[in-house]
C-alpha cells in the first residue's frame, strides 16, 4: 500500500469508515490538492461525505405550532390549515399542528379543536403515512385532544425550574405528575406520546443548564412512556461544543434512536448544531418552515432553524429526508405573505433571488446541484 493510502486508511479507521464497508470503497488522491475523492467501486456516489452521518433523517416540521404560537397577529384557522396542507404535500411525515394549551396563555393556539378535527377527518380511514401531533400540557388538554381523534401528542417539560414555572406554571416535579395521567390516557386510547425537554443548554431566567439535569429529565420522560425525546435549545444559545457535550451525556441514559433535536437559531448556530447532532447519530430533526417561531416565555429567542435551510444542507450531504425542498419553500412563501413578513430561511431567500434573476443564468453559476434543481422547479412553478 502506498504511504498515502496507508495514512488515509488509518485515518479512516479512526473515523470508523468500516461501517461503510471498507472493501467496497476505492480511494483516489488528487495529488496536487491533496484532497481525497471517495467513490464506491460500482461507480455510485458514497452515501454521504462522512461515515458518521445517518443515511436518512426524519424532519419534524413544527412551523404550524412552534412557528405560529408567538405571532402577535391573529392567524385564521383556514390559513393554518392551508399551510399544513402544503407542508404535508411536500413529503413531510410529521407536521406538528397545534397545542391544546390554555387560550389565556397562548391565544394563537385557541383554535386547536377545529384544526385537529379537520386534520383527523382529512386522514380518517386512509393509510396516510403522516402524523399531526399536538402539544398537551395536562389532562385537560389531553381530554380535549382525544375528543378530536388525535393520534399523537407531545408533552413538554423543562430542564430548568424557572422556565418550567414561567411556561407551564409548575415545577419540573409537578409537571411530571401532571404528565402521568396524560400518558395513561394516551395508552388507553392508543395515542403515541413524544416528549420535549426545553432549555437543554441554557435558560432565559437561570442561565446555563447542566447536562446532568437534561439527561435525568429525558430518562424520566422515556420511563413515563414517551417514544422519543426532542432536546430543545429553546433560546438558541448552544453551539457544537455545548451541544455535543449535552447529547453525549443524554446518550448515556437514553438510546440514540429515541432522540431528536430542536434548535432555535438565535446565535446563528442551529445548522452547525444539527450537523453535530447527526454526526452523533441523532436522526430526527425538528425545524420550522421559513424559520418561523419563538417562545412566548423566552423573550429574545428567535425562530426555529428553517426547514428549508436544513433540507438544503442535508441534500448536499446525501442524507435522505423524502421531503421536497421546493414545495416547502413555496409553503414558506405562502405563510410569510399571509403574515406580511420576510422569509427567515437563508436558503429560501438565496434561491428566490436567483430564481428572480433568471433560472438559466443562475443554473450556470449554481455552486451546488441543489441550487440548480431548485431554481428550475421554482421557475417552472412560478
Ligand atoms: C399548563 C397551563 C394550562 C397551566 O396554567 P394554569 O393557569 O396553572 O392552569 P390551571 O389548572 O390553574 O387552570 C387555569 C385555567 O386554565 C384552564 N386550563 C387549564 N389547562 C388547560 C388546557 N390544557 N387547555 C385549555 N384550558 C386549560 C383551566 O380550565 C382554568 O380555566 P378558568 O377556570 O380560569 O377559565 C398553562 O400554563 C399553559 O397553557 N401553558 C402553555 C404555555 C405554552 O404553550 N408555551 C409554549 C410552548 S413552547 C415550549 O414549551 C418549548 C418547545 C416545546 O417548543 C421546545 C423548545 O422550543 O425548546
């Protein structure tokens, strides 16, 4: 073996390239630039640029709930349903639709019954492979959700005491007590329950949150019966260092295939955090169309990471999502127009600018295949 191949071989072994099937890989060096180009021996592209990435990622779209809950202007139920319809048509398999919370606390979600009844009627009797979960904070919310025929709910706890108090008006311990009857009601009605842990890196009232408390609460929610835990950086203060420390600690107590990540983009770290998380094996990512969002009880925190930005990155990494970026982008444009606000997705804005300048010209200059394909679609659809 040449010295170059031998040093590459040990480097790749360190990175556990064996998982990809070492024998099927052929390596060529482009001597001058010293870059390694990987190809499968059958000529196909490698699954992804890094052996540590999952083959596919499930996107949990939270725009209609997390994205809209903080909007000051009343959004009509019909507008919300139109947004959900467009998102569902893009190939998303999970679209969080609403929250059965108190209308006094979060007025924007007060049409939860109507939204959920409509969605459940739309998929009734079908084998539609799509889930429309709703947030529930307590048994009262759960009972209202059950009346609509809901098939999946999400309970939400906080790793910070102060945030728990502000957000759901009880301590962490009390919230777990409130969730117990929710879980048993879910069990007897065959409803899946997802669990959120908020403030996994920092809290707007208490500052830094320990990895220990995030792991403890995540495990408690799993033990209560949640099938998955979404780790929420509610105020978007994490970056890859703190995020990887937190995830590694949680992985000691909860299986990785039961974890999801939920990043807000306050410090512009969300995509880096997602890349870090998926390299640690997490294969479920929450995001919000057009980067809508913010929490009413976390002032100053910006929206969730934009679904379009996540899809743009994952497409380039060859990580499958089954979601059509063009359709999500158009759903984002629809809701931004209704809300009278600019699209918060950087990828959406860049692609739209290019599309406006003219598809053919942009295709020539597009740096990534994703750009060219997207612009073609946008030009055709506009
Ligand atoms: C949990 C409560 C209800 C406690 O609120 P409370 O005031 O302590 O509740 P209560 O039991 O004392 O009841 C007070 C009133 O609320 C009613 N009530 C009681 N429960 C419900 C219910 N489920 N639905 C509708 N109404 C309800 C109840 O019937 C009563 O009505 P009244 O007699 O005054 O007319 C309240 O604090 C609340 O609704 N909080 C929700 C806050 C919220 O939605 N926050 C945003 C979620 S985002 C988040 O948490 C982060 C996340 C998940 O996105 C992840 C991340 O970003 O990191």
